């Protein structure tokens, strides 16, 4: 994967928006309507580690 310094501003914005959309889908399509801080952090960690695997 490219290093952050190799990405253009537009590419970085695209990655940021896709990550936010991914989070939005997790929250809106999930069965839960309320999340604890710990659960949110866990979801963020899962997304971060999944992106590192690509």
C-alpha cells in the first residue's frame, strides 16, 4: 500500500469519506441503537486493522 506521503489530497479525502461511510453503515444497519464508548472504539479498531490488511 502507498504511504500517506504518496497519496494526493484528493485520494486522502476519498479514503476519509469512505471510512466515514463505512462507519455510518455499521451504525445504521446494526441492530443496536446505542453504543458504549468501548464498543465504538472496538469498531474503529476493527476498521483500522482491516484497512491495514488490504
